[in-house]
C-alpha cells in the first residue's frame, strides 16, 4: 500500500513538473510581431486644388503683366509716331503760283494743319523762309520771297498764333531745291519753308491726338 502511494505521488510530481515546465516555456516564448499595417497613400484633393488655383493665378497675373507691358509699348510707339507726324506737319512747306504771294487752297490746308500743334505748344517759335524760282533779278526775288513769308505769317496770326512767335526771312532764288530750267522744277522752288527755332524738343500733342 505504501509502495502504491509512493508511486502515485511520484507520478503526480512528474505530471506537475511537466505542466510547470510547459507553462514556464509558454511564458518565455516570444509573442509573434504584429503584421505590418499596409501603408496607403492618400491623395489630398483639396491641396491639389489649392496648388492648381495658385498656379492659375500666377499664370493670369503674368498674362496681365504681359498685356499691360504690350499696351504701354504700343501706346509709346503710337505716340512717337504721332509726335513725328506733328513735327512733319509743322515743318511741311507750302507752294505758290508764279510771281504770286497769295495763299493757295492747297497751301491753306497745310497751314491749317499746323494750328492745333502751335496752339498746344505755345513755346514753339517758327522761322518762315520765302523762296522763289530762278527767273527774275535777285532784288525782285528777295522782295517776292519776303512777301510770301509775310503772307504766311499773316495767315497764321489771323488764326490765333501770336506774331511774336514767328520771324520771317527771304532767300529769294538763292536756295533752290532743284536747278532744272522748267516748270516742274520752278514750281517746287516757289515755296515757304518752316524751321522750329525754339520749343521743338518737348513737343506736346493736341488734345485730340493724345
């Protein structure tokens, strides 16, 4: 009986040892690492829209800047062209009939085109030079050239240009533009020419041309 008890006790101790060992092994066994969570790249639509909106605003600002720059450039070119045209109008000569000092109709239009420019530029001073063709004496042609210049000055004065802004001179037949002894040349020499003697450096356009 005692032997049976001892055998049972021994068996029980062995079982307990095995259970304890298994428990101890289970306690020291490392738990498996958790599986990595898959990383998902999230597309931020709001950020993308803001970036696109910013890019669009930059593009529009650049387009506006180019438009403004182009407009200024065109305006400057156009103004320079109109200033050149105004200067040309001021210095455009007029022509006379043979042995005459009266203003012809075509010359009248040329002179009237000078008026708004002279009005817009009160500092401008003009020298009006009378010329003749080659026929006749020097003395006669000097007097004729002077009458032609005086006729021009009177025309402009009657239309509001202060006479003190204009001086007249005659060169008679001394300064021809051509020397052929024929009417096509003579008609070009019978003229009055205009020179800006002051105020031409900073020309101002008439209001209607600005």
